[in-house]
C-alpha cells in the first residue's frame, strides 16, 4: 500500500498566504467603517426667530465644526414635522421656550449629541432647557442594539439560501420558485421573531415581513441568478458583494452620513442598508418618505429574478447544442 504523498511546501506556502490575504480583506471590510466613521453633516433643525437662529448656528459650528448640517425651521411645529418625517435627526428650538428635540429611535448617537448641547444652551438663555425625545426606542430594543445588528443575519440568511438552492435545486424555474418561496417564509419567520418575540419592531407585521422577505430575495435571488447565468462560479458573488461590500456600509447602527462619502449613500441603495432603514422607518417614522428604499430593494430582487430567467435560455441553448452534437454522428452515417 503506497503512502499518500505529502503536500508540496510551495503549495502549502501559497495556501497560507492566500488564507492570510482573505482574512485581511475580511477584517478590513468589517472594521473599516468603525475606523473611518465620524459625525459630520448630520441634518438637524433649528427653529426660532431669525435673529436667534443665525448666532446659534454660528456658535454650533464653532463648538462642533462640520458635525451638524443645520436646517432652518419656522417654529417648533415645523421642527417636529421634520423630525417625524426623518428629514432631520433632531432639533433645537429657540425663543421664549427653548427646547431640544431628539429622536433616539432614529439614532441614539445623535440624540446623545443633541442632549449634550442642553447645558450650553441653558447657560446662554439663562433658563432650563428641557430635552424631549419625540421618537423613543421601543421597550423590546431599549438601546437600539437589535435593529442596529439586523443586517448581518439577513445577509447570512440570504447567502445561505441562495447558495443552497443554487447547489441542490436543478432547473432554473425550480430555482426561481424555491428562492421566492424561501424569501416569503423567511420574511414571515424573521419578522415574527423580531416583532412578535423580541418586540424590536413596531408597525405592520405584514409590511415588516415584506421588507425582510424582499431583502432575502434581493440577496438570495442575485446569487441564484448569477449561478444560473455563469455556473457555480457565481456562488462567489454573494460573499464578495453582500458580505464584504454591502453589509459594512449598511449603516444600520449609525447615521449613513457618518461614513466617508460616497459610501454612506451607496449603502442605502444596497439590500442590507435599504432593509435596515425601511425597518427603522416602519417602526419609528411611518410618515417618512421611503420610496428610494423600496425602489432599491425591489430593483435588486428583480435583478435576481431577471438573471434567473436568463439562465433558462442558457440551459435551453446548452440542451439544444447537446442534442445537435448527439444527432450529428447519426446523420453522417445515413
């Protein structure tokens, strides 16, 4: 019995270098946002008389250069409307009854930064400055940790489903059916856990389930579609596109403005970022305009289904060529 030959040292060295390089890319992808993110251009409203808004805005810029992007509001009512439609992360009300308006449901980080302005504003006006949280966090997620971490399981779930279906289901239409069914069931189950069990979501359960299901379909569908078009090599697209690129820039736990431009804005067009923002808006900001987020998720889902459909023509073409090659020797012998 012959002994199995040892792996050549050169191949072993190459394997070690390749694995170390892959690990480095993984670490960079996940830690880069934490290293480079910083508060800047965060939209906040300042309401009150123009004679007071100008000096306060200048003082705010001197105190925190580049941190806030001030949006002028006519009065407290207008500022509240801007917060509830998620046009701003909070507001400062000046005038006879100064007040700071926060929305911890939108961003606990910005809410803390605005709350920190209260002592300075109180010293300036010489009167107590109350802080009102217009959109508090839910009891099931009092620190916002669950909603801030929701993108990772969605990405992993979408990838696992897409890869499993691609490798085990034969036939393009069967793959498309399987990925749609998986997305529907996954959306119902995950939304049930997040909203019914954890209490980390509010609003319509059906809408939340639709958001989660559409996110799963956007990720899994693209993987299935790529495999249908280019073969098993398409499996690698999922980890690269969604895990290494889209998930780190999803900004689920912080404002997207904190990432270096243009990555924060790009992340809101990717499935993880769009899904996280939609779940937050449905739970805390039902008056917000979510058109762009729905368009982003639906576009990715349609892309996956389109690629899967194109795979049908690829398979049909391959079957036709095989039939022709099989028939050619028989015709030649006639």
